[in-house]
C-alpha cells in the first residue's frame, strides 16, 4: 500500500549530544510555523527529557509524547503522516541515533516512495562533541535527508572553530551541503526564566505570560529582536522546512 | 520409476511387523486419545491381554509411528503437478528475455557520500588535517 505523502515533510532534531539547544530550536521553529499559520504536528520523542524544558513543557496539550525505544521505532512518523498533517516537527532525545539509523535502514525506502521528505536538524555549540555528534548522524543517514545545522551561540563570544575548520566537518559540508543557520546567544535573564516556566519567545514578546521577570520592557524587547532575527534565519532555510 | 527397479521392488516381500505391540496398535491409539498415560497402557495390556511390556517400549512405539504419520503429511506431491507448461513461442521468449534484461538490479548497499570515523578526533585544518 502506497499512500500519497507528497507535500509532506518531517523535520527532526538529530538527538546526539544533550543540552545543546535542540528543544529550544524546535520550540522556535514551531513558533515560526505558527506565525505563518502553517499547521504542524509536534512529537516529543525525547523520553529522557524531564517535564521541565521538554517540548511538552512549552506546548503542553498539543504535543504527543512518543517512546521510540520499541521495535516499531519511528513508525509514529508514518501514522502521523497518514493523519493528514503536512509537517511533523519531532524532537529526538539524546542517544537516539541508533534507533533512527535502524529505522531509516528498514523504512526509508517505502516512506520516501510515498513522497514524504525528511529534514535533519543538528544543533552545534563550540563544544567539539556537538560537532562530532552531527557528523556521526550524517554518517548514518547520508543523503536520505536534507540537513540543517544550527550554530547555537552559548556565549557572546562563541567560537565554532571545530565546525568551521575540522577536516571532517568540511567534508560533510562539501558532500551533503547542509543549510547553516545561526541562533544568537540569549541573555540568561531571558533564557532561564523562559525555560523554567515553559514560556516561548513569542509569549514574552507579546507579554502573554504570568512571569513578572519576563515582563520587563528590556526583556520583552530582547525577545522581540531575538525572535525577529531567528525567524529571518528560518526564512532563509525555508526550502528545507516546508513540504 | 524405471521398470527394472519397479519389478525389483515388487519381488521383495513385505516384512511382518517386528513389534509385538503391532497387533494392539488400535487399542493403544484409542487409549492415548482417551488420555491414558503410558503407565496406564502398560497396566491395561498386562491385565486385559496378558502382555508384559516396559513403559519405554510403549513410548517408543507411539513416537515412531507418530513420526511416520508426520512424514506422510509432508510427502512431496507427484512430479507432474510441480511444473506448468511454458509458452515456447519465440516472440514470447524474446519479450520475456528483454523484460528480464531491462529489470533493474536492486542495489543492496547504498553508496556512501560522506564518511565519518567516530573513533577519531576532529582534526583542525592546519593541524594535520586538510591541505
């Protein structure tokens, strides 16, 4: 049975290194789709992530939590594609590489034959381990997906020398042509309470939250400008995010 | 079968059953179907027929014949039903060969575009890396 999944895309984070900002990126990307009024389905595949800071924490009822560490692996993608959603945003947990690799080996051919396309998002920081993690995923997924690499600045002076200059990273860029976007360093005064209370950037920018420290004029403006620049990065990469 | 072999087969007489239980085969079968244990059958044969046998003998008798029954179930069908006639028309054959030639060979392994050795550390260009 082949069902038509043309005009469908699955965007998933390459869940390798933990704590690099995968969920934060996915939250912002979901907001970008929301702003453009494009419907999407959110899947939280990070079974290790605690309630606070998980995708479900930011979007609550609209997120489906899925345990992928079963023999069915990522079959949930197929079920949600069938349900009619044109975009699936899936936040994969740290250490999910083998599950994803096995699933792609077993199912990719048939799922892609229905017309569905995949985008793998890798988030890197100055930590070389985050770069290695993305390269290890790419080594497994090869050209079965399109790649987005997000440079997440974890400080005001972030240095991505391992991404920029490592021989292996250069080879990856030359052979699989990832789209590279940047996430700016966020002030702790904005980032920490937002994560603590599960408040999204848009909710800070529009003062749609009940957290006093996120209602300060300077924080609201920071959120607005940060969001605007991140959204312009998403706009630049829209071809690999849209079906 | 070859006629010589067939006549040889017919010339060999049927050997009589070697087991003394063969004459009570149906009784044993019915007792097993009623749920009797091998020990029960030994007792019944002793009391009813005056036949003394060991429990293991009854067990072997039943097991061997059960095996035979299974083999009959999986017997190969006659040779003539295995094959069906193939159209020998030269046009048909030519087109079938052409179709077979045109059938793409399934790629078993995907060509890799990117290789990353996970056990090796990242090498910065200028530190023993590229160029």
